[in-house]
């Protein structure tokens, strides 16, 4: 999750840090920004500019699997 840039750099930085802090505190996986590499790229988003296309979804799935796969590999 990312805070909208219009809320200011200080707020956005503190907002971003919360997720990392909570993940570390609880020993869970973290995907810092799910839409990394997809958000703001017209060809990877539908006409509404908000929802990823099939190609964008593949990128999201890869990013999730990088974290989730590592978590699952550690389980008995």
C-alpha cells in the first residue's frame, strides 16, 4: 500500500514504514507495493486506469509468489 503523494513526503514515508515494521514484528512476509511495475503503466492497466490487465495480473502474481513461495517453503 502506498499513501497518495498529495499527502506529503513525510506522511508517505511514515505510512510506508508501518507495513515493514508490522511485518518484521510479526515475522510475516511483506510485499512492499503490490502494484510495483504495474501502477501508472497504461499498457498494464484497463481503461479505468485502476485495474490491471491480464499482463498486469501476471506481474502481480509473480510478485506475490516471490513472497508467498518463500513463506510456504519454510513450512513443514
